[in-house]
C-alpha cells in the first residue's frame, strides 16, 4: 500500500503578507508533509487525553508542518481550518482495534 507523503490544501481565503520592502506574498495553498517527532512536541498535553487540538493551538502546529512562518498561520481564515485539520489528521495512524479475540 502506497502511503501519501504530502497533502495540498487550497485556501478558500488566501493569506496576503506584506514584507518589509513593501512587496506582498500571497499564500493560496499550503502543503503538509508527514508528521515527524518534532511536530509531536508541539501538540498540547490535552491531546493525549482527548485526541483533539484546540483551534487556539493550531497555528503553531500548522506553521511547523507546512513550513510557513507563524505569522502566516495566524492569518489563516477560520473557514480554511476544517480542511487543514483534516489534512493533518490524515497523517495520524488509524486507531488499532485492541479488543481481545478480534480479527
């Protein structure tokens, strides 16, 4: 089975960032790669109990996984977060059925 290594998310609301020289960089899409141990360090402690990440904790994780500045992640429209969350979640392993006697 071939495992995906990247997931591309096209933003419904592109992010425009004005640089110090006055030029504007527009982020129309983000590309997320497979999670690494360094990304797990960014997960909130509650994640191990709930399996969920609060929206307020997402910008740091999004920035790290997509390789974008946190300032860009901070400007992502909340509407785009649903598809971003799904992209990130797609790299987590599926829960294993640990019931005894199940096949």
